[in-house]
């Protein structure tokens, strides 16, 4: 696919080659279109929350590029014979609520009959060129790594599916998954950073590995500084670990220092939904970024740094 002429154009600034969060296409010397699509099967019990999470997650890839979302197309797959469509209406209501919060206009969409429910959005945004664009390829050795949401949502979603999740733990995970990365994005663009991505299905290690590959760096994590949602460690210990996270562990096993049986490695590999931004920022600008986040009411944790080399150690 990477070699196909359909994937190249002089105005394509970010394409599929660097596994970035969204494509960026220049439409004027100072403006780029940011485009991304994301949809998935239910991650929580309540239809409305699922819709809210799906919207926040789809928007997140635009924010991870430093972009501002403008329009969205909704996609829904629904087993009409098996599941009341009134539930789908609740999902859609939740999605619309978060799109409205983001100032992103739903301009259309498509629904199909499907074996299991699926929901999500294709989102189009804009980014100011060249200064507003943040890719995953600009990281440099010595950059600090800042994360803006705690991890553990894959483990918690698995516990929810198995009906063993304490309600307060589930509520906290939903609160994080429905929190927009908008303020974090505005803060990072204002502070000036090297690279960013959002932490989603490949987990913290997998998405950090993408920054490493695109930037030609390695990374050292302060594992104890990585924020984890309250209750997630207990659920991991109780055996909650989703299939996606197991795949992540296998994918990163060759280049991380931790043993794949170790709970810390497992937590760092946990597949996230609508996770935070993972931002690489020059050492001298770490404080400025943390202050810019704090000014906008966004949490920021310094969790490590980029290094020479290629692996991830802690
Ligand atoms: Co992403
Ligand atoms: Co995505």
C-alpha cells in the first residue's frame, strides 16, 4: 500500500508512511485538512456513554495533530433484528453531545445492519501551517515525555464486560474516556512541542514505539510515574486483561526491557480507548508545557524521556 501512487501527493504532509494519528493535506499555504476515522464495538454497558466515548476517541486523533475538528460523519452498524434500535438512538445522542461540546458539526453519516453493534466517526479538522502541526516524527533524544490521562481503561473495560468492575472504578474510567483532548492539544501547540500522539489501541508502549520509529529515537520510562486509574492494578491482578492488550504485549516484546509476565509491562501495554496525549517536548520546555496544561485544567505527568537508540526501557 505504501508504494501505491494513490497514497502520495505533493500536498500530502502526513500520509500512511509514518503511522500517524491522522492524515494531513495542505489546502492553502497556511492551512491543512486533518482527516481520521475511528469506530469500535461497545466498551461500556450504557449506550449513551459508549456514544460519548466513541466521539471523544474519534476527535482525539485530530487533537493529537494539533488540529481543530470542524465536521464529522457518523458510522453505525446495528443488529436490528436482535437489538432495539432505541438503544442505538441513545448511542447517537451520546455521540452528538460530545461533538457539540467539541464544536464539531455532524454533517452526515451511514448506517448498516451488522452482526454486532459498531459506532464511530470520520472527523475532518483543520490545522495552522506550519507552526500548528504536531506529528509523531519530530521527537529528539533528551525530550521529556508527558502524558495527559491515566492508563488502565482496557483492563477496566474487560472487567465491565465480565460484570466484576466496581461501579466507582467504571465511572472514573468513563470520565477519563469521555474527556476531550482539546484543551491538552491547545496547550501543547501554545507551548511548542516536538511530537505527539494519542494513546489508544496499541497501548502506551505501542504508541510510544510509533513515536520512536517515526522520530528515530528510543525511550526511557519512569514506570512509577505513569498514572494508572484507581482500581486498575487490582483488576489486572484479578486476571482482567483484554485480547488487544495481549496482542500489544507480543508486538512490543522484542524491544522493551520489561518481561511480558511482569504486571508493570502488562499495564504499560494495556490497550486504551480514548486515552490521553503522549507528548515529546524539549527538555527546556517541559515546565512551560506542564504550566500550559495546568492553566487549561489539564493533568500532565512527566513519565520519561526520549533517548538515542531504538528500544523502550524502564
Ligand atoms: Co491516534
Ligand atoms: Co485512530
